[in-house]
C-alpha cells in the first residue's frame, strides 16, 4: 500500500543445494540462536554454544550460515515475512469497507506480533548493538508497519468513514499496540487474552475515528480458521489467557 519499504534482509549463503533441508536447518538454528541470545545476549553467545544447542558440529553449522551475524539476518527476514503476510491480508480484503479492513489488519498484526514476540524482544534489546545496516533494516521495518496502517486510515478518511487530523500518529499507536503486547505479554496476559486485549483497543481506535458502534466489525470466534486472518475472526487456537509466569 506504500512505496516506503524496509531494506531487504541480507542474503545468507549456504553450501547445500537441498532447499527444504536448508530451510529446516536454518529454522532450527534460528530458534536455538534466539533462545541463547535472549539468555546471554548476542555478544555473550558464541558459535560453539549455538553449535551445542543445535546438535550440529561447527562444520555442519557453517553449511547453512556463514557467521553468527547471519542469524540476525535470518531473524530480520522472518520479521519481513510477517510484514508481507500483513500486506497480503490487506490485498485479499481489497473492496471491503475501510472499517472492516482496518479491524482485520489490526487483529492480524497483533496476532503476528504475539507469534514473533521473542524476535521483537530480542531486537528491542539489541538494536543499539547492531551494525548500521541491520539497525536501518529493523527500524525501517517498524516504520513500514506504521505507514501501512497510515494508508488504511487515509483511505478511510477519503471514503468518509474515518475522522482524524493525525493519521500517522494513530498509525504509530497501532504499531505500538503490537510491540507492547509482545514485550509486556508476561504482565498483560495476567489480565487479558490476546483477543481481549485486541478488541478493547480496537473498539477505542474505532471510537476515536468516529465510527458508529453499530458498524464495529465484531469478532466471531465460531468462524475462526486459526490463522488470525479474515474480516470476522482473528482467533488462533490455544491463545487463552497466558500463564502468570514471565514468558
């Protein structure tokens, strides 16, 4: 919806020609690396620790990544994929009302933020220690989400459905809803399910935009597909109120 895009993640070299195996191994390396980064910090984690956690020898590890820094690029790529999923949702719903489009995309965005919460936590902790290219990529990705929602709001204003003098400020507030859930889920989850958190804030946003309450797109849990997408539902199975223990 906007030409302002984040820099694409740096490609990561591999010595394997088996694409499926590369994807499987890299997912495993990413998961293990991320867990170690969150526990010890990026600079406090060694390739040897990652090798031990993955169960791969250092030689086998280097068949799928070229360096520890490559894991950063893979994590950035995963977040870029989430942003593309959000844009795809918007494209699939073109032609529907601005109100339904905004509601569906907010629900999907918070669902994706919940799914990627460990990556979001890591990037928020480590952004100041990243290279300038990686930092630009992470910050550019965040800006692209705000711009994405700004475009939906501007379309709604043009259609006469929304009223706001500050669409980018509200779009940034929507971006922060996903960040806050991801970073503070350990606390917010004591009081709300992800769906409750989303619907409370969605109602407030629609009210702020001047949308009549009878036009609010309500969450239909019985129609849930488990994907977090769609105009009627964003509920994913298993997203009940989370444990009170820190996530």
